């Protein structure tokens, strides 16, 4: 909606407004602006807040009541009640959905202002697969539940303006016309806020004048980063990259991504090994080849201690952390990394023969576990902590001689043999088999659980491979494995599969 004119307010009528925001979104700043707006508009106002459980796990509810000043002081409530809100402002899409479920938004009264961007909840992140809730469905339902709604991505508008989402939400409030105040008062409030007022005003006007007809719904995809390095390595990269032309054009984008990933993970020889693995699918249909390009790269680039140390000591990570926390370049930053390696991870980082001997020797393994199986906090903003991780990452050239690589190479070899066997008679089944690599990720307990689920799904091929719907059943099993951490859904689906053999 584009109407900026304020609604007529009944005299002496209390206006009730709630703001739902999690830590870091400026909910407190927005509430203070609303209170200042009411005061400048000669309204009596009261604001309260009920804190959420913790940052990113529970929204704080900021509550504002206001009424025109008169000889009699109004009696304000301390917290919102379901069905009794005139305005609900939600700083994230799912917070708006939760407000609707709690009855704060009603179709006969409430004006809903919400940003449609997403911040994933803990429950969404905990799902082994894609646990994201369906945003489009929620957006459709919340607009039906409100009398009027102003819903679009206000986070992006604020970021583009160099400000916080509180400023664009304030613009959404002005845009809605839900409060009986002139636009000039909104601008006065922001101008008086001090530091960052210009950026806040820019975000405010971006939301105020937002036009969905001209908004870019499909952002231009970022171009792939250009490789850079010593001349000799760049020559080797160019020769390696030219081999992509041997594959069908429709698969070039995925193969290029896989090749970049494997070379960045290890070296040019590792990238060449990736293309050799992929060559076994060169004569397959493009869908199978593209699937192989993705999941072979994922299988080759497993997470280990060396990889973690490498990523945590890259300059790009420190720049990203500063950018995400909005830390000026001159400010000092302290970074503490948390590690909890088990004896298994330490053995995996040893030369293959020594690591295998240590794992097999009960006394040696038990001693190693007692020494290492504890939490460690390492300050990487200092030379000692950073140097320790850098030394670990420096083992990267020796990765293919370590025990973990022996295990992962054997796993990849088994995966490819199983996929090739299936591809001879059933390419859709081969595609689903390769996609099962999705189940394996991370390290430590997460990696062990993923491997256990993978093994269970692949073992079901003995029953399914002769069925016409084998590909569909492997897909179902994989999706069941991704539904919960413990694998209860997978066990139920496997029970159904086992019934086929009886």
C-alpha cells in the first residue's frame, strides 16, 4: 500500500502498538522513536518490554500505548493482549507468523507491518536437511489475518542504505498511515537521533516510497570469483579449467563450481582427480553428470581439522566478521574459537599407518582420548592462538597421507562403484544414490551419524534395486533421514522397505 496520510484518530482513544524484534535488530531504538513521535505529536505515551529467551532464540516484545493529552491521565496497560492491538510491527517474517498464531493480529483491527526477510530459527537449523519454513505461505497467511498490511523486505532496504532495519520499519509504519502524525514528525524524530541519522533517513524513505512494481525480485547472480595466484599455478589452473569444455555445455556451471571447490580445498592435482572421477559419467545424461559433479566435489572436500584451521585463519574470514558486526577498521577485535576434538579426530589427523595403529590399540587410544577429549578456547586475535591454527592448516599438503583421507577415499570409491552399477540399467536410481552423499557432513558426532544413515539407505538397495520405483524409494529414504537428527523417521521408512522382502 502506498498511502502515507495518517488515519483519523478518535479523541481520547488509546492506540496500542507492539514491536517484535530479536537481538541486533534495533527494536529498542524503534520503540523509542515511536514514543518520541507520540510525544512530539502531543500524545501521552508509555512503553514497556518483555525480553525474549536470548539473542536469536526469542523475540523481545516492545509494547507502546499512547493517547491524546487531556486533563485526565489515561490508564495504560503493561503488556499486549490477544485481539487488542492496533499496530503490530515484526522485524522478521516468522515473527509476524508467530504473532498471528498468538492472536495479536486480527482482521477487524490490526495493521501489520513486517519485513519479509528471514532469520532462521534454531529449530530450522537443527534439522539435518533443509529445515526452512515455507516463507511464501506464511506471507500469504499473515496478510489475510490483518486488517491492512505493509509487508516487503525491509532488511535489504536498510542494508543498502547503510542503516539498521529499525529505520526501514519506521518508514513502513509511516507508510501504513496507522498513526495520526504528519510525515514531518517522523523525519524530525530520526533527525534528532544523532549518529547515523542520514543513513536512517535514507532507509526510512526507501521503505516509505517502496514500489513493489519496480523492486528487483530476482537479484543478478554473482559472477564466479576470478582465480589469482603465482604465474606457474595460474598456467596449471588454465590447463585444468580448459578440460571442462570436454563435457556438455549445460553442465559447465556445476563442473566449474566443483573444480574450484576441490582446487581451493587442496591443490591442482586434487582438481585433476576430481575431473577424472567425473569422466566416468561423461557419457551419461546431463542430469546424472551434473549430479555427479556436485556430489563428487562434496565427497572429496570433507570437513577435517585441517579444513577448519584453514578457514579460521583466512584474511577473508576476519574481514567478514568485522563486516557482520559493523566494526570500524580501527577498532580492536578479540576472537575466541572453541574446539572440542575427540581422540577419533586426532587419530584421523595422523599419518595413516600411525593413526590406524592408535585406533586399534585400546590403551593408546584411551590415553589419547583422556588428553584431548575436552573443550579448548583459543584466542585467534593473538600470535600464539593464530599461530597454532596456522600450523595445523599448514599440514594441508600432507592431507592425502593422513588416516582421514584413507577413510574418505574409500567411501568415495564405494559410492562411485554403487552409482556406476546402477547407471547401467537405471540412471534415475544412480542420481538418487549420488544425492545420498548429502547425508554426510561435518565431523565428530555429526559425521558419524551421517555415515550411519548413509549406510542404512544404501543397504536398502539390496531389496529395492530390482523394483521399478527403486529411485523413488531411495529418495524417500534419504528425505526421511534428513527429517530428524536421531533417524527415527528413517527407521520407520526402512521398516516399510523391509516388508517388501517378506
